[in-house]
C-alpha cells in the first residue's frame, strides 16, 4: 500500500484547486511532502470563493508571498490530528502553528 501525503490528497480530492495553487505559489508543497506528522485544515474552493473580491488574486502575486505563507500557516498544525481526535477533544481547542502562533477553534 502506497501512502498518500497531504499534498497528493488535496490534489486528488478535486475541490481544493485554489488551495493547490496557493500552496505552489507559497512554495509549501515540498514542506508538506516531507515525512512527519502534519495536519492541514484545508479550505475548499467554495471557502476561497467567500473571500472579498480581489483578495485571493492579490495574495497570489509573487510580491505578496510572505503574507500568503503566513495565511496558509494558520491552517497548518505540526501534529497529526484525526477527525476522531478533533471530535473527542471537542471545541474550543487550541493549536500552535509552525510560526508559533496560537489558533483557537470554537
């Protein structure tokens, strides 16, 4: 059995095309393909569609790469969390991002 990493999962699902583009623009694909436990709270294309007009286009510009990386890192946790674990913990719960920022989910 071949293991599928987060990036391949996002690509294969089909409703994460914008996230795939953003991960590539932020140069995070190689980072997410590295071995290790990572959880990605992956926004769907429908979630990206709710952003204010022009925001996504602006974030994807090369000169805004640092800001895009910060935004995407708010969706990444350096531990493996299954759906069952998240249900068991129950909201509210907090996580630490790779940049050391705290995220509180309600």
